[in-house]
């Protein structure tokens, strides 16, 4: 199999942390090809995992799957897979590093409470969540425990992992264990949102690519209404559960005025 289809750039981090926006901007650079659909979902494909969530197929099988995702690539220096769940499901990171040990990794994060609320809102709008935010947060551990070893596309491990996905310190530690430090870049969502040009310049420098001017766009979606009492209680609960992670993330937030 031609290894030209192997991705050598991964955008990881939390779902709803700006990975889609970053991939959209990077796709406009002539030296970067982003996977079809942005999220290739190769390493988390249920057909490729055993019941422990470990990748159990050969590199050749992965190559073949990626070939379809990069059929449009035409000699670009980087082929980018921006699938956030790779960082959340810990065994996957080791498999990615084994498959492409010199890959560049961009890890994106944001306030984990805001991420959880955004995740819940998305699943609710998709019709994949039927209970209130407060109940979803309160019962999350129970739901995830029941879904152990279920890595199907509709698994609660994917859809209902609102708070657990926000344990960014654990993901960050695993990324640093699996990849060389010079190949890792951490970005806070607010950097991309409020410091567009500076952040993209930093990314291009990290990738050793010539800078390209990418126009600012409003690609951060979300429609919010005044929260109900139940939603306010859900936020307070999330803050209590994720206070340590909030402190971890806060150290990477941009310090300059917006």
C-alpha cells in the first residue's frame, strides 16, 4: 500500500473545542490536505477495535481505509486527520503513534464545563439525548459504565461522555507519553477564536510551512438561550466535578486582551 495516504498531522482534543474550525482554516493552505469529512474516524472505527477499545487491525488495513479518505490529496506535504475522539479513547493514541511515530499533533482544549454543555446541546439537537442536562450529567458515570466495551457508532461512550471528555490533563499526559515533544502543539480554543492570525502563524511555524493569510470567518457555531434553573444546577454540578480540569485548562488560555 502506498504510504502517501497515511496522515502525518492529527488535530486532537475535545469535541466542541474548535477542531473543526482549525481544520477548515488549515485546509486552505496549499501544503495541507484534510481528510474527507474532516474527521476520518479510522482508529475508532468499531470494526477495527477489540472489546478493550484497542486497535486490532494491521497497518495495511489502516492504510487502505485512509486511502479512501485522502483520494483527493495531490502531493501536499501534510495529510490531516482531525478526529477528536482519538485523544479521549486512550488506547488509540498509542496505536496512532505506532502507526505514524513522527506525526505532528495539535491538541485543542477549552473550558471543560463549557465543552460539556456544548456537547450536550449538540446531542440534544441531534435527537440522541432525551433527558435534561442535569440528569444527563448526574447519571453520566452510570451510563458510561453500562456501555463498557461498546465502541459502536451509537455508543453512549461517544454521545453521553459530557464530563469525562473534559479530563484534558489525562489526555495531555498520554499525548506527551506517546509523541515527541517537538511534534506536539497545544492550543486553547480562545486563541483561535480571538487571535486568529497569530494562532495560524504559530501553527504554520510549528509545521515548518510558509505562512498563508487565511481570512477570519465566524465558524464557531452555537445558539444559546437563557438557562433554566435545571441547567444552572447542571453547570454548578459540572463545575464541582471538573474544577481541577478547569484550573489545568486555564493556564493555557491567552493572557493578552481580546
